[in-house]
């Protein structure tokens, strides 16, 4: 029988296992009390006992509001287990799984034996710098954000006095060598030019062609597109209802609340959608796989797209850049930035500007024509 002891001043509580249940054994007013917790023996319930039930019980028995002993005894991994149990119900399943996997691979592997109160800014700075040497800034920011929300939860629950990340520089502010203009092509956001788009559309067919066309004319995400049904298409009001996405065969919510939106159908897209409808592939979904079922994932299109770029000798980049291509080109052509932001499902216009401002390049001929007419009135000519 397993026994775990907790002692704080004159209060001693023992956790015992009996008949696959946890029992508490302690003294109160010189009377010995042995009670079942009603909790089955497993890691999750043990964490609940250690992190919540016993601290509250000792507070009640001792009269102390703060039990520092337990705070210093709580390991990051123990707290993270409880955090992810709560976190699971707040996000989509694949996000939960991906973020938990990141925690296990990039955070737990380093900090699993650290008590929360012992994690200092210099520990986090060293961890972050090691990641920067291996991964892109965008990836490091994602890893940091997961660690940060765990520590924030600990701070908000009074387990730590401050989130140590508040004293660690954000990855994007760390000094790096400036990139030259010809090096900017290596960024993750790298739209396709007109010649590349023409080559791509002229050399793909069937579902891949229409998925690419929809991305280029709406900025929709791949998962959103393969989830579309004909009920989502309203030709009379010229709009598409976007309120779901598909991930590993599961149709669920889109990325964020702001991603629930109507996307306008521009004239060239309307022609293609009606063309797709005439193919009579399905009365329900716009896109059906060779197995006569909705697509399990958009990954198959990602792979086909990659192969197509290789075949056409076009610089390799993710299919997601078709979304970037829509946004940057629409903004460059002078379309209302608010409209572009709404089409993309961004929370506000500042996000759109932050992501795409450096790709807004004016046509040289128009730029030179404008320069000719610029004459600042504060400059006096002789």
C-alpha cells in the first residue's frame, strides 16, 4: 500500500491507497480521522489531492491562509498536468494536442524537476536563447507563448509571486543581423508573383485547381475550404459562409471567433464556383475525395502543391502563401484594407497591417509619376 505524508507545523496528513481509492488519515482536536476521498488511484487525482485538496484542508485545520510549504513543493510538471486538463476544454482538440506535445518536447524535457518558485528569468533566457539557435523566431515565439500561459496561470493562482517571463526579452526584440532586400525572400510570408500564379493555374487540375483558385480570390484557409458545403455558398448575396474547418477528419470550429465570417464572392470566383457546381461531384460538399467522401485533411493538397512547385521549378514555399498572395495583392491594388482584413478573418486591421505592410509595393511607373508632382511647400527654390 502506497503512503504519502504531508506535514505543516503540527498538522500531518497521510494519503493512503486502499481498494483502488485514496484515503486521508489525519488528527483533528486529538481525534484521528480516516476518510475516503472518493477519488480513484491515478495520476490526475493524485495531483488534485496534492495541489488543491490537501493545501485547502491544511489551511482549514491550521488557520493559515498561505501555505508556503506547498508552494515551494509544487513542481512545474505537476502543475502543467493540471493546467492541460483544464486547457483541453478551452481550445480545439488539435491545438490542445499540438501545444501539449510542444510542452513535453521543448519545456518538460528541461524543466520537469523544477519547482515553480525556483524558475528564474535567467533559466528562461538560457532556454529561449538555445531555441533561437535551432529554430526560427516565429517557432520560438510559439514555444515561449505556451510556457508563458502556464506560468501566468501559476501567477494568477498565487503559486508564484511574479511570472519570470515578464523579465525576459521577447524573441523578436533580440538583436539580429539585418537582412538585405534579396534575403527577405526567405521569410515565411512570401507571396507568389503574377507569372508564378499563371504557371500554377495552368498546370493543375481537378480539386487542386479549384482549391488554389478559392485561396487566391478569398484568402480562405485550406481547412476552411475543404469544409465548405453548397449550403455555405449564396450566389444571390454573393458571399460564402465560413464557420468551420476540418482537421484529421473532424469538422470543428474555425481558428478564432473573428474567423467566423462571410467571404465575398468576386465575379471571377463566381464563374469558377458555378463551373465546379456543374461537375455534379456532390450535392453536399464542394470537394470530395476519390473515395467519394469529404477530405480527411488538407494535407493531401499541401503535398500536391509542393510537388507542383517542384515540377514547375518555382521556389518552394507553403501553400498558405496563397492566402498571403491574396492579401498583399489586394492591398497593393488599392482595395480597402478593412475589406481585406474582414475577408481574412482578422480580429482587427492592425493585425493585417502588421503582417502585410512590407509587401505593399507600389508600381514603379506610378511611383515615379507621383514623385514628379511632389513639391514640399516648406522648401524655397531660387
